């Protein structure tokens, strides 16, 4: 590869990572400042958390319903149109004063995000050299984690400095810049998108090893989304003067995902198998949740590191393990994994809020711990099912 071509490739991937970070900033920007929405629009906590739930919901259905779009249109047209739409919606969101309209705008933004993310990760596979694809995808995952943290932290920071509308306006401008940057993408990229049919999904989920894995990851992200979505309200309950910058910084433990994702192979070597790493992650999950029982923001800050480490240990290993289990139709197996992951997050970002609203923080955390025990049960059943399957294959 010539130096000029290498520089062009590096520039294209950098633009893709930039757009990935900004998209994830948009996805999670409302989360730490939901108490601000609650106060400004006189909402209950359940009404306020819908700002995150509605953004996440379309990601749970994307593999089933985005296939026709992604198979019939050019990748560059899809990703640029979706980023342009998301940017314009962010600008409108930043000047809107009606709660119902704000919710509608968040829902529309959520519809654009799956098209952006699917297109960008597919462009990485299309653009990077074959031997560099794994490293390029790893950097993409790091970009998603970085965007998740920056979206939360900068939203809190700028809300303190300039009010909540400023950051959403800034995101709108950055997304429009992303639309301009991506004009140089190749026109004929193959999205390599697998659209599962209902029959294929049913057939897959009826297989015990896939059912238990999908139930595990559903539970894992259910707990993660639930705690992170309700945390700002509890911080305000402990100390009403706690600033939005501090709330945003509480999510700093989220960056543990980068450290875990870069050391997946070492973790497997250390523990012996993917499922053992995931089980260790679930134990850390519970330790982290117990840390949030302490009514002090400093204890919660450190608990976040433990909690996020546990989550990403489970998620990083299970997302790779699905490819080990799937002997064929790996794209469909991964698509269903993503659906269960985000459906868990969508329901988890809202449903446990009922416990918080009516019974308080500790009962809410207790409900999450029960959900983690459910994930442990599913993971143990997965290990047993895989061992049984492998044993029967050896006998035959």
C-alpha cells in the first residue's frame, strides 16, 4: 500500500471513529441531566427517564426491521442521511419547550442511530485491510465506550456552564460536520448486513445454548441500563445541591470497558474459558451494586468502576462467545444478540424505576441484584448445555 493510500485509509477510519463517538454522545447525553428535565417540566422520575429509553428502543428491533433499508440503498447514502437527520433533530431538540414534543424528537433520533452504527461498523470491515479488520473493530468498540462516557460527562459539564440546551445544540453542529466529513466515503461499500427472518430467529432461540446466552445478556444490560439511568436521581436525593458536572463525572468508571475489551484474550487465558470470565464479571456486578448501597457519592464513584468492569467482562466475552457457538449464520446470531442486548437495556432503563419510585433506592438495587442472580442461573445453564452438547458429539 502506498503512503498516500495509507494516509487516505487512516483519514477515513478517523472520520468513522469521530462520527461513532458523536453518535454515542447523542444516545446518552440526556441520561445524567434527567433530573434537570424533571425539575424544568415538572415530571416524575419515570417520565424523565423516557428521554433515554426512547433513544435506545429502536436498537433492540434494528436487526429485524432495518434489513430492507440497509440492503436496498447505498451505504454512504444511508449513513450520511441518518447523521444529517440526527443532527437536525438535535438542533430542534435544543430549542423545544414542550415535553411531549421533546419525547417525540428523542424517539425520532433513536430511529436514526441504528442505521448510523450499522453502516459505520460495516464501513470499517469494507475499508480496513483484511489483516487490520480486528484491530479496527476493536478501536470502533473503544470509540463507542468513549462516546458513552463523553456524552454523559460533557452533558453534565455544559449544563452547569451554559444550561442543558447548549450541549444538544453543539451535538447538532458536530453531527452536521460529520455529515460533511463522510462525503468522501466510498459509494459502493457492501454493508454485509444479515437480516434475520422470524423463522430463523425462532429456530435459533429454540436451541438451548443460544436461548440461555441471549437471556444472560438481556439480564446483564437490563441491570446496567437500570442503574445508570436512575443514578442521577439518587445523587440528587442524597444531596440536592450536587451539580450536573459531578453527576456526569460519576460515569467515569464506564471507561473500564476500554481496558477490558483490550484484554479479552488475557482474561480468557487467566480464567480458562469465556463463560468463566463472564461469571466472574457477574460476581463483580453484584459487588458493584452493593457499593451503591452506601449513601455517599465517593463510595458510588468507586463502585462504578467495579460495576462497569463486571458488566464489560460479561458483555465482551459473551459477544465473542456467540461466534464460537454459531457454526453457521453467524451474522444472524450476532443480530439477535444485539436485539436481546438492547431490548434488555430498553426495558431495564424504565421498568426498575417503578421500584425506585415506590420503594426507594435500596429496594431498587435489591431488584437489580435479583436480576443478576437470574443472569448467573442462565449462564450456568448455558455452560451445562454446551458441555452436554459437546459430550454427545464426542460420543457420536
